C-alpha cells in the first residue's frame, strides 16, 4: 500500500544493451581478480546504465510530472551514438571513491539531451543540477581505502576497448536501497523521436 507522503529515489538514464553490459561485467570481473583485497560495491550487470539526472526523495505525487518532463526531453532527439572508452576514478587527486568508464558524445546529441532534460525538469519544478555534466558509467564505489589506489591504477592500466552504443530512449528508474544491493525498477521508457 502506498503512503500519501511516500517518496521514491529516482533517476533518469540511458539503458545499455545487454551485450555492452556483458562486456562491462567482464571488465569488472578482471578488476576484482586483479585487486581482490579492495573493498568496493560493484555495479551489477543488470544495473549498468548512463545516469543523466538523479533525484533523491521525490514525492510519489510528482512521479508522473517527472516522467512527462523526460518524455518532452526525448522528443526532438533522434537515436544517436555514444562511445564508451577511457577509464578513470573520482576524485582523481585524492583517495579514489568511484571507478568510471567515460562516455564520448561525437554527435553532441547527448549534451543537447542532457540540457533539454534539465530544462524540462526545471519547468516542472525539479531542481537543476549545477555541477558540469561529465557523462560516465559508474562501475564501482570504493568503500574503504584498503586497495583503493591500486584498484584505480589497475582500472586505468587495463583500459577498456572502445565500444559504440546506440542510445534510443530515456528511462525513468526507481532505486531502492537494500542490504543485498540496490534494486532498480523501470517506471517508464520514452523513445527518442524527431517529431
């Protein structure tokens, strides 16, 4: 039963095809084997995606408005290619806490989509993200310093073979934090269309 004041953790993302998620999983498995002492929360294969906007506690009454904002942003953007490639860690200069794989935007449509999504969400009453947009796939969150630098170095040294991905839709996804890991549920998908 839904509670009137209930809130959901939500994000809007581009889902990745299964073959790309499988390649990312193989990269993760190699890293885990290379530095087994590192303490990290690794992204589950089925949860790998490119987040464009994260919204923390969103009232249930606002979910449909958010979905419609995502639909409007997806309109006017045709399918486009992104290239996944370089490996890195955040923060780069201190103790790494996140391992990522970079996403290139050769057509600039991803950047335009992100801006349209921010604009549509702002018009619907959702706060803008003020940090610059640096598209990336988070593959791990490092929980303890033990082995973290070594893991980040192995990630960069191993590299990731460039992979081209065709983006075809936006997904509104609910994130539920559980003891066994995050559970993601797709609330809505909005295909890109050049209307």
